[in-house]
C-alpha cells in the first residue's frame, strides 16, 4: 500500500497545520510521485480553507494502516 502523506495548513492561520494522507492500493511509489499533484488538487478543491505545504509518497506499513 502506498501513502501520499501531506501537510495542510489553514489559509487564515498558516501555523495551524495537520498531517493528512491518502492511501492507494493499486499503484507503485513512482506512480504516486507522478500522480500526486492531481490528487492533491482534488483534495484542495474539496478543502478550500487549507493550503498544502509539503507532500511525499511512501510505503505504508500494515501497523500504520490499522491505527
């Protein structure tokens, strides 16, 4: 499983940030890197009060998925 991990901050309070993630089961890490920006754009469209500050793709461990 691949996780697109990103930090989203409130537009009106840039120091109020949260770590968010999107999980994908059917892509490789390279596909995640190539497709991250469109996925983040979709997320931003649904969450207009937030600005994305940083992002990365990583392999999600089974333990983290269960939390």
